[in-house]
C-alpha cells in the first residue's frame, strides 16, 4: 500500500462480525461504514484515494474501530476471568486425581483390608483417579487445551485489553475534525494488527 492508501481494517470488521454482529447494525446505515462492513469486502480494499476522499475513508474506518474497541474492552475482561475459573477448577480436579491415585497405590489399603478386598479397593481408587484426570482434561480444560495454553491465552487477552484501552485513548486524541492523515493511517494499521491478535486469542463464545 502506498503512502496515500486507505488501510484495510479486515481484522477489525472480522472481530465485529464474530463477537458483536448487533453493533454492526448501527454502522451500516452510513454509506462509507456500510461499504467497509459489506459481505466479501473484509474491511475495505487498500487504494490510492487522495484529498477529501482519503479523509472520509479514514474517518469511516476510525468510526468502525471505535465500536470494535469498546466491544473488545468489554469482552476481554470476562474472557480472562472465565479462563481463571477453568484453571482453578482444573487444579482442584488435578489435586483430587493425584490424591486418589496416591491412596490407591499406598500400603494403607493393604493393611486395612484382606488381600482380595484391598485389591478391589485399590483398583476402585485408581479408577476414580483416572476418571477425575480424564474429566479435568476433557471437560474442565476442553480437550484440546492444556493449562499452560489457557494461562498463555489469559495473558494475551489481558495485554490486549490494555492495548485496546490505550488505542481508544489515542483514537480519541487523533480522531478530531482536523485529524492528521498520517497519524490516523498509522493508528488504523496498528489497530488492525492488534485485532488480529485479539481474534486469535478471544473465544467466539466469550
């Protein structure tokens, strides 16, 4: 894209489509923002608009960005808390599994019961321990995730929320009537990159 191009905001519009389709309704009533959000457009194509056209195009993109930032800030916090709850549950279930497995393998059962009964009780403890471990991996953590993966995602979302708040503040400073075209273009490009990270980390159902 040349120095005078209008930046794409495809990651920003993809975020709105996935996480706040209802907020798009408020934007499609205006010709320029509606064009950015039209199916198949993916946030506008980079072009060589100049003069009033480039200012209008940047202003429309800034309007979409402002809505997306509000949604991102509102969504990232609860998503982090949801992950924290899952991690706490996983640790409790993991502890339960390890405790039951340890009891099943200990000599205490052998001394407390007859040989046949001890084997049965030990096997039962081991079975319950395995079920608890399976429940932790498949239900609490979701099957495809590990605790370290979820912790890393929470860290990314916490950082993304902070960056979204900072970007919102910067947008408020830049998006004045006589905004500087170069500043707005750079801010939109950086914001699109930020939303690429948010799209990768934020679950659609969060």
